[in-house]
C-alpha cells in the first residue's frame, strides 16, 4: 500500500536547549526530537529539560520524546511528566501493548522506530504499522553489545526503506546519516513523509545554522 502525505517535512533531533529549539523552528522544522536516557548515542538531556522545551514550543510544532523504555506503564509515566505531543519508541515494546499506550495517552501520537538492518526489517515494519501513528526508519542496531537506538550517523539501504514506505499505510520518517549532500537523493529514493536529522546539521555537537539552511534547501530541491 502506497500512502501519499504531501510535501516532505523536517524533524530536527537531538535538541539540547530552548535556543536550539527556536533556531530549528525558525528554519522551518515541523518537529523536534528530545532525547531521554539512551544506552548510547548523542543528544541526551534530562527529562526536566525535555518538559521545559516541549512547553515552550509554538503551536503546530510537534515535540517528540525519544525513549528507550520498553514497558508501557513506564513510557506513559515519562510522557506525562514531559508533556510532549509524540512518543518515539526507539526500542521494541516488551511489556504492555500499543493499545494500553493509546488508552493511557489520548491525543498523543506514537511513532515506532524500525532499525533497518536487512530485508527482515520490512516484515517487522509491516507487523507494527497498524498499531502506531507512524514509523521512523533508522540505522541503529538493537542487537549490538551496547544497543544502538539512533544517532549513529550511518545511512542504511534506502531501497529497503522504500519498500517499507510502499508497503505500510502510515507515514514514514527517514533517519540515519542524512545531511545536505545526500538528503535530496534519499527523498527521491524513499519518498518519506518526513526526514529526521541530528548530526548532519551540527558542528562540534552544536546546531549549525549554515548546515541547517543547506539541509532545508536540499530537502526543498527534491
């Protein structure tokens, strides 16, 4: 099933402060990623700061809580404290169900990350898609000794991602190693609902306005 959702949106991830949030929004970000405790990767900030940034965002900008928690009850508790509009599940849901999450968080969107490690990822994506609002295709590896749940700076096989995009009926966010020099080609190949970037718009860990501008220009050119 191929779903079309209009112009490609941009989600800026690893937001570390209110200043970074406002900078990203000024450049055109439709969504911001706020990273809570992770086993590895960049951009982790305290839950208290996540709540502060989420509360400060203007209407129409989605706040994503990136969580590595795997039990529904704990995820619900974290969302309630942070006040975000979207929960991004970076690992598999191991305890509880998506139905429990929906019932406990009315109005909050649920986005499941699928780490594209091979063709089997397409089956994983198809199985979970009916239960969530969107999928986010990334380049992590939950099976590694230290789990990689995002922020790797690596690309993955975009043909697998395109196959997932064509197969599921929910919006697909594309992440993993995107930057100004490759995002237009990624958009042309995958045709995602949105692209998601962290390190590709940063210099020495800080949001770089020049890289931001180039990234948005490249997305628009696709």
